[in-house]
C-alpha cells in the first residue's frame, strides 16, 4: 500500500499503574486527525505484541511509521522499563520501514536514565550526582556506598520509563528508613528494575523541547511554579488542564539563553533525532541540571510540547506534521503537496527561533 502512514500507539481503558505510559483516546484521535492533513492514508495500530506489528507491516507496507507507542500491551514491562520504544524501532528498521523519533540507540540513550546521565556527564552537560541500584534485593549490599556518594535528601526514581511513573512526594527521602521504603515501593510497582538515586535539587523545574535534524530548533522554555518540589503524574494531569501557573520564556529572555545551550548540547550528546523534551531543574544555588530526557515526549494536545508550540502560534495539528516532516526529511521521503502546504504555513513562525539557535 503506497502513501500510507502506520500510526502506532498504546491505548487502554484504564491508564493506572503499569499502563500509565499509554495515550488517551483523545490524544490518539487528535494525532490521527492531524496526520490526515498530510495527504497520507493513516492506518491506526494499537500495539499489543511483536507478531501483530510484523503482520501489520507485511500487510500494509507503510511509507512511514508514526510511533508514539512505548512498548507492547501484552508485555506491560516494556512500557516502562525503557525497552519497548527501542524494540519497536529495531523491528521497523529490520523490516525497512522508516519511523519517527530517534533510532534504537538514541532511544536507549534517552529511555535509561543511568545511560543518559553517563553520556551527559562525559560531555560536560550538568546532571546531578547519582548512584544506580541495579536490583532492589541488593539494597543492603549498596546502602553504605549510596550514602557515601549521595547526601540526604536524595531523590529516588526508576532508571527507565517516563510520565513520572513511580515519582511522587515520597521520592524525596531524608534518611535510610525512607530510602528503603521508597525502594520497596518502586519494586512493588515495577518489579526488579534498576533504580537511580540522585541528589535532590531544590530549585525550580523547567522543560524544553528540541526539534529537527539538519537544523535544530529550541522551543520556548516552560517554567513550573517555584513551590513544586515533585512533578508527579497527578500534578502533570492538573497542568494539562490549567496552565495559568506556568511561565513561558522566549528566545530573547536570559533564562532561555541559559537553558538553550544545555538543550542543544543534550540533543547532540545523546545522538537523537526529530524531537526530544528535556526536563531541567536548578539546585539550591540556581545552577540548572538535566534530570530527564524523553525521546518520545507526550504529543497530547494538553502536553508540554504542544503548549510550547502554541506559544509560537503553532497548532497541535501543525506540531504533529512538523514532526512528520522532520522524519520524512531524515529518510529522504518526498513530502506530499498537502504536507508541503502545512509546513510552509508555519515556517515564518519558527524562523526567528531557528535563526537565533541553530546547532
């Protein structure tokens, strides 16, 4: 089938716990409607397992796969342990199907916080001091090493996954008892996946998107309320509905100019493609540090990336087609006339950003 986009996503009726990474029905519908503007036929696929993916590719022979799925619904662990988004792209590459977002290696670099931190630290991008606990059952073996490396208060989170899975107010721990309790809680939630324990940064949190390949654009910086200590999934849901407490900083602001080099250096160091979203937090002295990099950031209409685009007068539908354009350019796929018209309509609105910050 020619001129077809295979739109791959994960959706379940109840997004709780292990399925927190799944998209909502609203997000799926909005992305599908946006992709319809591209002039391609859009075939949706709610991804359950590898066999389903392979069969769909053989049947459809898509021009490109637009992938927001984080893993396979039949194997929920792949949704949050960092393996799913990588494996999907490995299969697509093996079957010669172009795809959106980063390569398998780029996804590995983003979806595993221990690897993210190691690469960024080696390339002089600021990150907090951290310690990786490979397995919760080894906690007693490592506790002395952890406490020698990281001072209390510490921040505890899974090394894999996104959407703040396992992250809430209990992630800040002030003593050994609280640290043990949080490790036990994460183990109950996500099994024996590795855990990263890092210095708690008490300053303000920001998030910023980077889009592009041959040239890269840093989107406006979103700054969250100063009294937020932990941006849990619950808080993120509230933010998506009410952004009155969120500040936005543009290219001519000193804060944007402080964050922009960190964002561009992160994009370069992790060898990623198309789009990423970077979470940055300040320490007590106001020094910004990268605390997370999402290689497949939420494309929900109420999400941070869409809000950044909105502040550039770019609609959610145009944002989706910007990402599609970048992926097609990377794979040297000729755009349709419809996609060309959409892209031309937003070029002027991003021109001053790309002219000021080009990697």
